[in-house]
C-alpha cells in the first residue's frame, strides 16, 4: 500500500479523530463515547476521498480508532452505521462487507442502512434476544398467533 501520509490524532468538540496529515477534513475517522450507554462508542464517520478509496486507507484509519478505543475501554461495544452518501458510488453492501471484514456484526438491517457492532470482549456481548429492539413486537406477537 502506498503511504498517504502520517497518521495524526486530535480531539475536537467531544469527538476524537484519526486522520492523515494534510487531509484532516477529507480522510478521517471520527468517533465519540456514547453519553447514554456505558462502554459504548460510536464511529460517526469514516471519510476517504474518492481517489484514495479501495487502497486500504479506510482500514488503516478505522483499525487505529479501534485500537485507541480498546486502550480506553477493553470491554467496549463499538457501533457504526453503514449508510453511504448519495452519489458516492458506494453501496450499503460494500460498507457492510468492509465493516464485517474488521469483525463488526450486523445488529439491525433496515435495507437503506445497517447498524453494526463490534464487541472488543465477547463477555460484554448481550443476549441477542433481548438486545434486538423489535424482539417483543415481532417474536412475542408471532408466538401468540402460532399458539392459537
């Protein structure tokens, strides 16, 4: 892989950034700690200029962000939303495949976007039945229908 530039780090307005030197607005990964849920971190954006896509640079930035989160909280749950920008040429499927290659798992698939999670420690992973937001709406109501 060709080196884009040095990897830099900064904090600004409660967000943390990993970025390539001289490209802090164009090639970066932005995240923050979730204020409502302990041990949950949200990757807000991963931006890569179109001419630098498919060259491994997003993987470098995201991997660095994950390592930094792991140092702060080894039992973190990292959430990311796979939702491409319009006219980017990137599909939801492209994003999901990329994030899954880094260990993220689908949490909620709403077709136009997918919420994914990465648990840094499997012992922190909740029981999927109770973690799924629509469990009681669909599973319980379907049991009522099928038991009659």
